[in-house]
C-alpha cells in the first residue's frame, strides 16, 4: 500500500511541474502588448486601468497662420508702404491678377499694407469663423487703421528655413472684414498712437479645413490589438446617430498607435470636459470591480476636494452611475452637489438644474462650468432659469449689486443652447454684427464683445441716451442732440457721396439701427458706445467681454471638514469651456501639462461633427466705396478652381 501511494505521487510530479512552468511562461508572455493572449499588463500594473493612463491627445494646439493683406477705406491715414517683403508680396499678387498701376493704388492715403495673423482653434470645421489680428509693419508710413476694412486675404502656415528665408505652408483660412482698432480708453497719446496701428476682426477668419482630435497610444503599449480595444471601449461609452438614424461610433482605430476621435455633439461647446471624461473611461473592468469602485467613488463624491474627480468617473461609467450622482444632490455642501449636477447634465439628466442655477448665481468659481452645463439641457425650465439669471443682482456674499458677468454669461449660455429663443433673438445689421435687445429687470446695461462674435446686447428694454450729446460712429457718421431737444439727429457726410440725415428717438436701439442703415459697421458702433460712456451719455453701465472664467479659487474654510483646503482652484486658468474661451495665443490649451496634449507633425483627418449651421454672407456690400469694389473684383489672394461656401456660427437671418 505504501509503495503504491508513493508511486502515484511520482507519476503526477512531472505533470505538476509542467503546469507550474506553463503558468510562469504565460505570465511572462502577458507583458508583451503584441502577444496573442489578452494584455494583462493593464490589470497587473494598476487596479483599474483607464484610457488616459496609456494614451495622449493630439490636435488641441493653436495653429499660427500669417499673411499680407491690404486695408482700404482709411480716412487719409494710410500711405505708400516702404520697400519691404510685404510690399513686394502685395505688388506681385496685384500684377499676377492683372491689375493695372498697382503702385498708384498702394500710394493712396486710403490704403495700407498690413500683416495679418490668426490662430486656428482646435476642432474648427470648414467654414467656421474665428478672430483675426492685423497690424501695420514697423516701418509703415500709415498712422492709423481706424475705419479700415481688410480685403480678402489668404493666411497660411509659415516656416523659417535656413538659407531660404520664410516659406509659405498650406493655406488654411481666409480673412476679411472691418477692423476694430481700440476700446477708446487709452491712457495717453503715446499709447493711443500704438493702438491705432493694430486691430482685430471678430469672426473675420473663415477656416478652409477641418481639425480633429486623435488619441495616441504610448510607445510601450502600441499595438493594433490595443488600439482597436481602446477604440471599442470609447465607442461603447460614446456614440451618436446620423441624420438617417444610423448609429455612428466616435472612436476609430487608424494605426497601431493612432485612434481618430470625434466629439459627441453634447460636448461640442466644452471639449475639455469631453476629453476629461474620455481619459477616465475604464479600459478593462469586471462588473464586480466596477461596483466596488462605485462604492468608493460615492464616498469621494461627498468630500469637496475629491468630488470633481469622482463625478467625472461616474460620468465616464455612464447610466450605471446616475443613481449615485442623484443621491449626491442631497449633500449639504454646494461644491459636492454642483459636481454631481454637472455630470448629470452631460448625461442628459436635468435633476441638478436648480443646483446649477444656484452655483451660477452665487459662486463665481463655479459659474463658468455651471453655465456650460446648463447650455446642454434643452429643457423649458432651463430657458426660464437662464432668463432669470440675466436679471440677477446678487453677489457671492448675498449683497445686492449688478452682476454683469452673470447676466452676460446667462445670455451666452442661452444663445449657445437655442439662438432662436424669442427672448434673446436679435437683428443682424449689415450682415456682420448682431443687436440683441432684452426685456430684463434691473439696472440698464450694454455689453459689447471684442472676441469671437460681433454683437451688442442691451440688458433692459427702451434704454435711452442722456441728452444733449455729440458722438461719432466712424469717420463719416455723427450722432448729435442739442440741449432741450427730445430727438437725436443721425447724419452722414462723405466726399463724393450725398449727405444723409434722419431724426430718431433717443432710444439706444433706434440710434444703432439708423447708424447701421447709414453704413456703420461694428467698430463704428463700438466707438460710438464707448464715447457715450466716456462723455456720460450712456443710460447705464457699458461693459466689454464680461465672461465668466475658469481657474478661480473657492473658499472651503466653512465646510467643517478635517483637512479641507481653505482656498482651492476650480478648473485651470485658460481652460474654460470653449463657448467662453478667448482662444488667444497664450492660452494654456497649448501647454502640454494641461491636457497631456501631443502635437505631432501630422495632417489632421477630416471630421464629421459639425459645430455650426449658417449661411454665407454676401461678398459685396452696397455701401462700399469704388476702390473696395474694384479690389473685390480682383481677389488679392489665391483663386481656387471650385467655388467655396463659407458657413458661420455667428449670425443667421
């Protein structure tokens, strides 16, 4: 019996050793991302691997574009440009187009050669608009760009090549439009002289290309198998539907390292949030592990310092996390309730609507993200909440005052959600700027913008100028009212043109509309309003670009929680939702540490998620002078063989 017992053990010993060796071999093979077995490296290195642990995002940098253009319509402030590469470029373009006597045109005091610069924003679509900057060259004899209009100019990428100088790259956009020179609040004559030599064209750039995002796998995890699995995991969480009701996946594996990522329409006005959620999608997780993680996140959601991270992870999980987020709406801390409400909003759940309204009204650090979340909830109650916030007069401490940032932030949120809402629907003037007259409560306020969208918003109906007054709307339009008069006279005087004069009421909206009928563009109207502010003719406050901002500090000293930070920033400066961002060159979007952005020298693929629906503006303005019309007949830029149509997200009639 004893011998038989040991004999059986000896027979099984080789089999046990073989199985042990096989397990060790299997464990070693799993370290290779290209192995046939499932890549267990993701599970052995961290407990719950996320997409962001092994990827980086490309396509969020600003692309600098430059060109040389011609400005017309100056009031004898132009001049003959000196010999330079800028003059040579314009001269050669004019000769190439068959224009006779280009030197005579360049010497005119009504024209000036300018340097045109633009920053092509991320995720821009063909035909979408963005801002343009123009400035006079340092050796130019021209003194001011005020009142000028940039003729159509093509802007392209530039590269400095040793031995060959500056070379042009791909033409990616067109630029044209009236130039906004300054706010009219320069502190000295010297400052004013410098400001007059540069300007901005809001929405003057028209993109000729699509820019999309891409996900790149880290080199140590790149493989076709991993690329496909990450794309499938993202598409399982996010998908959209075509106009025919066909399901469309938003992530597509292109190579062993590159995944093309489309943006979900719900996030189109806040793509930083979209990327944050994508990076927090669990790469591989069992249902049991997910339940355990959600229980842990539930506790984190109840603490202000970890609530944002927990809410984003619940949002990345999807509908399974909605009950946990709804329960957090009962938390006594506003910050915890707020982050839960934001996540619910992006999952199309309006349960946290009142929390978002409270945060937008009472907390300046949370305001910008609250408005962005509200703009995604196209519910009747949301429209009413935003209308009420346009009349709000309560600050963070509960003191009564006029909150300009809250009022205009609510307007921008409602316009983003539904620009045809009858409460804010405005009138397009001269096909390049909009006037919105809102019937709000509270003190009157006028808001004008200096970036993205040329618009004037009147908070409070029937606002009237304080008389008497004498204002200029550009170089040729006067707005005057004599003492004792109850009407305003709008006059236009220009050499070679018939004089125009009209008596109107002192209502701000009536005066603006009349000036527009007389040919005033947006810079002219902005100049008139800022003069009215300076000369105390304005009916109330006049504000410029009062946008809520990200990266502000929130005070947690009253939370009563052990270890809570007294002041902590919400979000990062420069990473506001793109509906409120200014898209300047120094934006922190360009910093690698902000979104772990990768910028390889690769041509972007074409995208399908449209960000705007609109139509093309007419090319010829009936009020243009003859020289401008002449130049429009001979485009100074490149002529394409096929006709191009440009859309804009700024104006609709």
